[in-house]
C-alpha cells in the first residue's frame, strides 16, 4: 500500500485552513499539490474533525498511553 505524503493531523489542519480562509478549492489543491478527488475524499473522511480529535483517535487506535 502506498504511503501518504500527509499525516492525518496535517490533513485536518489543511482542511480547516481552507474552510476558514474561504479560498477556492481550485487554488487550494494547486497550492498543496493534491488532486480534486483527494480533496473531496479528505473532506468526506476528516471534514468535521479537529487536530486534537484525530490525535486522541490515534492514541486509542494504537493502544498507546500518554507518559
């Protein structure tokens, strides 16, 4: 399986930035070097999440505990 260039936290941060700035999808995908399909797939999967929520999900999923 191909490894993503972006971590989940980065994806959520980018989507949030695009949403708050109001920039167009075309300029966003051009600036970040992703396809339109990838943008809409990310938005569907990570649309309502925050970075903290993604991080807590990673900890639970990996079985790690904070030290």
